[in-house]
């Protein structure tokens, strides 16, 4: 009997807590939208998300120079990508891929793009 009462109290208490958190969250969103904080947060998130990798950073990641040919860049990419696929991290692998994309666009502009 005592276990049933205790279980009921826990269930009711957790329901009350969930409703209180939901109500507090709604009020926080309302206050943020009144103050313009929500729009500022969204704009900052968009700016951070659209940050492109610089050409210099891409070259540093792949370990190539400005004078490197596309074949050298491609070979270096393959080596680094495979190395991180086997025993590296997904984060480093994605950085290597983004670096290749950045330099691929640069070489395409110059007319020396990928074959």
C-alpha cells in the first residue's frame, strides 16, 4: 500500500515539474522575443554557420602550398581522408573534406580544376 502511494506521488510530482518547466520555457521565449534577443541569437547563429574556410586554412590542413597542383592536392586529400577514416576522428575527416572543397573551388576559378 505504501509503495503504491509513493509511486503515485512520484508520478504526480514529475507531471507537475514537467508542466512548470514548459510554462517557464514559454515565458522565457515570450520575454526574449519582446526584447529582440531571439532575433539577435538567430542572426548570430546564421553568421557562425556560414563562416567559410579560408584558402590559407585549407592549405594548412592539407599541407600544401599555393603552387601545388591539383594532383598533389588530391593525393594529399586521399591520404589524410583515409588515415582519419581508419583511426582518426570524424571532425578531422570533415575538416580535410572541407579543405579540399575550398581548394577545389579555387582551382576551378583558375581553370585548373579537378580532372
